[in-house]
C-alpha cells in the first residue's frame, strides 16, 4: 500500500526537496505540492490524503494554524502530519496537533525515510479502508499460476524468491528442490503478492522478506542463493535496511 502524501512549504527549494524525497520512496505517492497551505484545503477535503509534510513558518496561514484547522473538522479523512521546519521550538506544540514526526531543516533523506517509516508503521496498524477490516486469516494467502498446462496453487508462506527468465518466472519454494515454472511476467506476479511481505530488489528478482537469512549493502542471502541488489531498486532496498538499522 502506498501512502497518499502532499507537501506544503512556501520555500521553492524546500518544497522541491521534500517532493523529490516522496517520489523516490517506494511506499509513498506524491498527490500534490503546495506553496500555500490554503491551496491544500481542497485536496484535503477529498478525504484520501494520509500524510502531510508541512512547513510551520509560512505567511497567510502557518503550518501550525493549518494543522489545527484540519483537526477541528471531520471532513478531511484519516491523516497524519510530519512537520518540516527550521525552528525547533515548535516541536512540543507540533505533537499536540497529532504530528507523527518532526523534521528539523536541513534534513537528509535518511532522516526523511525514518519519519516516513514511522508513518508507514502507523497506517499498517490502523485500518484505512474496508479491506483492512478483514482479519488477516480470512484473506487469501495464496495465488494460482499456470504451469505445465494446469493451475498450480502457491502459498505465499512457501515462497523463497521469484526469478524472472524472459517470458517465464521461476518460483522458488520452501522444501521443494525444483522451482515452479510459469509463463508470466515478474510484474504480473508481483502485483498479486502482499506488499508487506515481498520486495523487488532487482529487475529479475522478488524476494520474501521473512525468508532472508542475511543482508549486505549490495545483496541478500536466502539459503544458498545470493541475490544482488539492482541499481534501479536501490531505494526499495534502503527502505528494507532502514527497518532494521
């Protein structure tokens, strides 16, 4: 699940930086960027924004005033705020208006990612739609793939990793020496997997997070198999590292 985010900052460089950080974070989606808090009221009123990266010191309507305005209404849906500001004296007040994190400028991507991960954990624990109200044990914990002219059931918990081979994928399973070969793209298979349990770290590999035995800065080890991290998926991998660092 990607969190729908907006960024609000009257400084163009700061707004651009936060927007860029959001766009390079795999589990965040940038729904809008605003230099004026008043301009963001419309999109907040749609009720689908979950995370607001909000500067505090702004003309017309400050970030603190904006957050208090949101808190007074029930029309803005379920959201949380991450404050971004150069003034640390606002920190205590920030937590009084449901801010989930407080980023002091200038901040690095690693610090930004730490804040974003905290938000991700929060929304994983709090139902945001009717799908999340379904008990985990009642949801489908498997998928069917075409293999050898039949549909084969694959339980998610049995998957070690999935390997792409041109027009086919190899699904490597626990306690099964021979992988399941299926005529499918890796992208199509990935879309059927629970995003909390699997991560794509290479153009040719998706791995089960719970089956990872060890991690280095450039690879993961699953059993006797070492899988390199592709440059294109480095950000995904950094998110994984940040969970345990």
